[in-house]
C-alpha cells in the first residue's frame, strides 16, 4: 500500500546534532562491511554480495547456501563484564591495510561515570576471525570525537587518455615502520592521543604478569604548544572551564599532509553548563551580557560565544601536529595556529568538519602569515545546519584555505545530511536531502529524497566529471529516514548509507555518482577493473561487479552481453594490450577471475555456462602452475619426486587427465550433436586460445612426466608412488603425443583462422 511521504521538519533533522545517533560503519578492501549495532556495544560484519538479492539468478542461492559471510567481532573484556554500561559504537574505522579495526563505545547515561571504551581488533588468518589486540578506558568527559589511521597507502588515480595511465599521489602523512600500525584520536577534553606500535616491539612492564600491549600512547593538548616523548611525557591535562561551565570539543577533523610530517587538526568547541550550579549559571549569563566587545576584534573566551553564554563557539580552532615515529625517541608535538572565524549566527549548527589535502605543486600560491600554514597544504570544509524562525531549515557549506574563506554555498529547502572525503584530489562526497520529496522521473514506485554529488573542496562546485546520483525511497516506506553516515566502496563504485539510530536504522547500498557522458558509466567500470588487475592488489571486486549490474541492463540479455563485451574490450585497451589471451600476461588470470564473478552473479540463467568456463580455466591454470612449480624445484631439470612432492604430482596429473578425457568426450558428442541445450564449457574452451594454450602446456607436462617416470629408479620409499603415477599415465584413454599435436594445430587455427585456411587450401 502506498504511504504518503511527509516533509522533513526541524524535529527530524535535530538527529544530526546528536553524535550518539550516528550509526557508523567501515568498508574494507575485501568488501567486508563492519557496522555498529544500533542497540548494543557490538560490531557486526558482512561481506557485500556481488549482486543485489533481487537480481540474482534463482540457482545462485542454492549454490551459495552459506553466503554471504557474516560474523560478529568478539567483545573486549570490559564489555563482557559490563555490557549494560556501554552504548553502541559512535566511531568505527579500519586501518589502511585492513589488518586492524578501531571502535569507540560511549558510556550509557546511567553509567556515565564509567567512561567510554576504545578497542582495536586484529584479523587472523581467516577474514572472519578477529581477536581483541588492545583496549583503553576514556574518562566520561573525554570521549572520542574523531580518529584517523596513519600509514595511508599512496592512492592510485587514473589520468585521462586512450590507455590506462595510472599514477600515484605522494605519501600522505608521516612515515611509519613497516607493519607497525598507528592512529590519532581527538577527545572531548581537547587532547590528541597518538597510539603506535613501538619499534622494536617491547613488553609493557606496567602491565601485570608482563602482559604485552600492542600500542604505546602519547598525549598532548590541542590548546597550547605541547610536546610528548616516549618515556618522558610532559603533557599536563588542561581543564578549560569558564564561569560555571565546561568547554568541550564537539567536532573535530584530522588532515594528513602530502610528503610532510605535518598534520592539521581542526576542532569546534562548545560551552556547556555544569549541572547543579544554577546560581553560577545566572551570574555567568549576566556577566556575558555586560562584557564589552573587544575593540581590536580579537576572539576571546567571552566574545567568541554566540548570542549568549552556552552553545557553539563562532570559530574553528586549528592546530599543527608534528609526529616522528622513526627516531629512537618517538615524539608528538602540537603548535596551535590562527583560528578561523565562522558566521555569527545563533541558529546555525556545525554538522560536518572535513580537511582535504593537496600536493603543494598543484596549489596556487595564497598569501599566508605563518610558515606552518605554508607547509600544511590543507583545505578546511565545514557544513552547517541552519534553522531560522521565518524560513525552513537549510544548509550552508564553507571552505577555507589558510584561514581565508575560499567558497560559500547556501542551500534552501535542502540539507547536507552526510559528508565524506572522496579522493586524494581534494574532492568531497556530499549527500543533499530535499525537505520535500518529489516523485522520481522513471521509477513510479519511488520518491527522490535527495542526491549524492561529488564537489570540489576548494570551490564547493559540483565536479564536471560526475553526474549526481539520486537518493530514492520507496513509497511503501512511511518513515522519514535519511542518510546520516556515508562511505564509498573500495573502488568508489558504490556508496553505503546508514540512517539515525533513534528509529529503526536503515542501511542502503547506492550506486556512486557516475562519470558523465553516454559511454563513460561503462568506462568507470572498465577503469576500476583494469586498475585493480594492473595493481595485482588482490582486493575483492564485489563492489565493482554489483555496480556494473546496476548500470548494465538486467532485463535484456542481448543488451547486457553487448555492454559486457564493451567493458572488457575497454579493459584490454586500458591495459595497452592487444585483444588476445596470452597466457604469459601476469594479470590475465585476475581478469578471468573477474569474469567468473560477473557471470556467476548475472541475473540471466543463460550465462551460467560462462562462469563455469571461467572457473574451469582458473582451475586449469592453477594445475599448470602447480606442475611448473614442481619442475622448478630442481631448476627445471626434473620434477619434485620427493616423498611429499610425488604425491602432490599424482593429484595434479589425475585432475589434468580427467579434464583431457572430458574435453575429448565433449568434442565427440558435439560432432554427433548429443549435448544438451546448454553449451558445455569444454566446447567453449576448445575454441578459445587461452584454454587451448593451457591444455597444451598441461599435456606437455604429462608427456615429460611419462618419460621421467619410466627412467626413474624405484626405491623402497617411493615405489608405490611411482607405480601409481606410471599407472595413471599408462591407463589414460588418451594418446598424449597425438593430443599435443592436435592442440597445437587447434590453437593456431583459432589464433589465425585466415592463415590456416590458406594453408589448408595449399595442401
């Protein structure tokens, strides 16, 4: 039944101002989604399927009864003992190499004195096996506001051109020792904490029974110049209280600089009253009204408040951070910079604070007053939620470079509900939500509630390279959920959104903003595939496959096949390779693996044989590689006939012989037209140069093995194994010498049909 879609009002949007209502998640390069449980201190994980549930072929579910992968991270000790004392995680982040995950659990109101808990898990050999590596208690007044991992990998990006020209941005942030993680945390008491694994690793003698803690901690203040060194920390916590109130850090952003040790931290503070001090509050309010303005226009603790004593300050404070983790004495140094004044608007609330980085060589020189600001090539972007008495709620986004405002965008009847950094080129991802949903142009059962856009952090204008992606809601949904947290997939082809947690939270997977133009949406997919294949990164491509099936037709198989052919032809072009399957290409099997996933999760049942073919090609390639490795043990002269190696050879030979017999049987049936309507994968393999080449190499191994076993001296230890191997070769119903000749001729015929036809005529 269709439900009326109501407008969003201020009461709905106020959730954005409550940090405890955000349901964060982390997206790993293996397409594992880690989500905070909305009602308890737990973290759940799920692997993203390569296709939406509704678009799968009916038979795929039965083949993957245990799919997708789901699990829950083990809770740390304090949560096991007092689960009722902690709320759902408000901060969740995965390390650049996907080895560690950090989460912060705030205290629940009745147990506020307990304080919050931060925890780091580490992955073990299996993707679904994680263990608690370390955890920390945070005072109730020092909850986590922001965190960011260090040791970011250099980001790849593709330059325009007919072939794939992939380059990397410079190093981002300070350098670390290899396999030694580190991250930064900003807390509500305006402190910055550096957690790092000491090099070389040492035992923490302060722990009972010599318990080894993975991380060492350094802490400094963001409000004054401070230095902390390992083993001789000088930081003394600063209590920032004013006239019966407490000054807390409400929002924070952490920016990493390129080719620099510098880090920029931006904070937004609020002054909140201390409970049970009514007389002091009254006196403070009176003094605030009587306090004259500073004639010099300087921002002081009294003049920076907006229209009264309590609430957000009209400024964003900046602090430069220097980190050195490579020296013998790791250190952490803070240098506060000039603050950024923000509009003095009593009905404006900061909702998002981002810091983007730019390589210095790409920047236009801007006059600044401090050397620190020159070294820190950062852009600060802040989004504000506005609500005035005589107009509807809206948003305002402001960008600053070196404390100078560079751009301002105002949105009426639209709010920025979520914002994230998009890439290392200084672009940001914004989620714009309309207060009044409108019917979608093409999908009659959906309303358009907003759109996802890619914008420049410098100009705040929408990127000319991307089309906005609509945010839709089905008419059957009567609630007013809207995205409050967004993040891009590993290959930036999908966007995951989560709503607030005071209602039943909603998790949605949307297509990322697409490249502009008629053919460029397909180019976006082919570029993602080519870039991943060329890097040989081993990352999961489920997000690319899922995005592809959102772009490619799911109703017409002919159109889908044409689009897939276009995509993978483009991959060869981008890889600057001729359109042929050379078995010696190092990236070829990765590409076949992509094809396997694409066809297996196709909505068309007719494509089943294609993914089976791709799977069997991968298996054949693995068998050939295993035989190659066995021969390489003795520098290519002889196979590995050791007591263990010979039994592994037997398994590989048995599998190859079975595949050869199946291939010949299928060809005989094809000649007699005895096969079913579904084209067997062996028939496809018999007319393709890649599997023919793999079969040719496998049969060459069999012929060499047959000669080697005949001349191999039988001993007491290997006699049974050698007899089994010889029996396999002798009892096979295939003349491998003749089969090798036939395979070579078939391969030449497939590669050069014209030449072979001329040769046949000449003979």
